[in-house]
C-alpha cells in the first residue's frame, strides 16, 4: 500500500473559533504562571531552595548540630580476654559525655566482658576508662575518664524523650566501622517500640529511626534539632532474608528518659538488676477478644520453673476439648496492661524484692494474685 501525505488545502478558521482558542491559551498561561509563583512561595516558606539540587533538609542546621554535639562524642575500643588470650580491639562502639566529670554513657553490649576500655576523644587523644554501672536489661552502661581529660568539652544534654514525635529530625553521631565521628541524618520513624535486649527482655519505649546505624554506632547519641540526646543508639534490625533486602535496616535507640532514670545507679560500679515475674506471654488480639470474650491483657503462654510466677501458681493458657483454661494478666497494681512491653514498662518502676498485685483473668472471672519480684536472670 502506498503512503501519501494529505496535501489538501486547510479550510479557513472562523474568527469566533480563533478568538475562543486565544482566550483559552491565555487562561492556561496565566494559570501556570500563578501556580509556579505559589509553588515558589510555599517552597521558600518551608526552607526548600532551587539552587540546582533540592535539599532534603537544611544543611546549615545539620552542620551546626554536628559542630556543637560531636566534640562530646567518643569512640570506645575494648580489649577482651578469651581463654587467657588477650584480644585488643575485639570490640568497638561509641559513647558521649553527659557531664564535666568525665562520665560517658554507652551500651552495655559495647563494654560487656571488657578487661580494658580505651576512649578516643574528639581531638584524637586516647584515654583509659573505668567501667562503672551497667544495666544489661536496658543495654546501658556508664564509663568514666578523668575530668581533666575532658576539660573544655561541653557535655550533651538529655532531652525529654516522652515529647519525641514521629517525623522529627534525628541525627546519629558515632564511629560506624571505625569511621570516627561520622554523622547520619534521618527522622524519628516511630516511638514506643520494644525490641529485646541480650537478656531477651523488651526495652520499653525505644525510638525507631531511619538514620543509618551500623556496627560502631552502638552507644552513640541520637540527637534532635536542638542537639539534645533523645536516645542512645542500641540496635539494628535487618530483614534477615539472606539476600539484597538485608540492606534495608531499622535502627533503635534507648530513650533518654530511661537513661535519666538510671543515672543514680549507673554512676556506681554495680550491675543493675531489673525485676522479673517469670512468664512468657503475648497480647490478647482483637480477634480473640471478639470471638471468646477475653479482656484486654497478656495471655500467659509459658511459666518458667522456680520463677515468681511458678511459686504463686500462674498457669499457661491452653485449650483442651474445646474448653479454655489458663491465665491472662490484665493489670499490675491496678494499672491496665495490654502487652508484654506495657508490663515491662510498669515493672521498671519497681525493684527486685518488691511486692506487686496481679489482676488475673481465670475461668471467666478476675482474681488478685500477689507476687514478690525476683531479679531478671542473667541467661
């Protein structure tokens, strides 16, 4: 088939149609111009710029945060002795000064088992540190260097982490992969998280962030827009799928209010023990509540032998021949609990040896069970 262009002369356009098209084009030009102007106005209002590359955050602000906070951030190198063999540099992490006396906050897992702790200050000088208090259940520890070694360094302030909200700026400073005083930027991705410590005990109210955290960041500060510490970088979770998805990580930080509450204990050379009931449990789901009429609470799925729960006869929940039996904890000392994290959060206000009263839903009725708390076991 032969292709031919249509070369027939165009029909003349009426004056009215031409005028209408001109008017429409004019309105479109005006609309685009106004929209562009409004876009520039709002972009300017929110601190965005059109200087070639669009910035995701105010670079001057982040640089200022780093300049103010980084002098108080330290690198921690640990020596451990295994079967009589001394292993220098067997552990590395970060920490930060909280006062002018040389007290440094870090993670417990950074210094656990250390026979020697060396701190590298922001000026590059190295100082041997003393191990003070630790709280394995909270993954927190305190070490100390002589006050004379940190003279002139302004310590970091602890913020009120209860005021932290998702979407706020989060800046992490530390030594990932031994890269001293590195900074990463992100936001607070979530609050009230409950990852477990090495003792398999949830750490309540953890702060989740997308600021990249890597080995060596542990113990370093997560700071806010004002350069105040909102959390202590503690753990990183990956997908664990053994493929390229592992590059997607979620970081967690121990909230600053937890640090504040433990400071009186951490400045002493002792190991802090959190209280323990001795159960395994899970939250009552909405489906279970709707289908079986269970109250909000924690279903006991296991009771550990010789634990406080075992001594008072708490019973794991089970279903036999269509009949439910076992216990659901609905409150402690009258305070409702709907998850293991909420239980742990309340128990953190207590000490081993304290007596608490559990409200237990059993056989379709609620009973009160007194329990004396034990220290959380080391294993």
